[in-house]
């Protein structure tokens, strides 16, 4: 199995589009390099990836922290990251 970290930018962009997510391959690749994100078999831990993804784009949340609106935005970012990780794993399964 190909490792997620070894995916080309085109493959990552395809996964970004499949997850209907707005980000760039460099951010995805940096998250893939974080501890506990990659499994030994080369697949991605969706929950770990989603957490790092939400943290990476947290600065774009314009709502006040500790409000329902902020928490909703955080959840949206987490879910986007989770869906992106699922798209990456689905892509890897096709290789």
C-alpha cells in the first residue's frame, strides 16, 4: 500500500475536492507528518488528522471562543478534516 505521505500533490488535491474541503496540499502534507496521524500500514487515523486539521485552521474562526458559534465552527472544521482523511484513505485503497 502506498503511504499517505507519499501521495502526489495531484492525488491530495483530488482528495481535497472529494471531501469538498478548502485547503492546500502543503497543509495536508504537514498534518500527515504529525505524530499519531499515520498508521503503520500507511493509512491515516481520521480522528487524529481531523484534530490537527481543526487546530491548523482555528485562526480562521471569527467567533468568540467559548461560545456556541465558535464550537459549531470548530466542529465544522473537525468534520472537514475527518472527511478529508476518509477521502485520503479511500484513495489509498484504490492503489
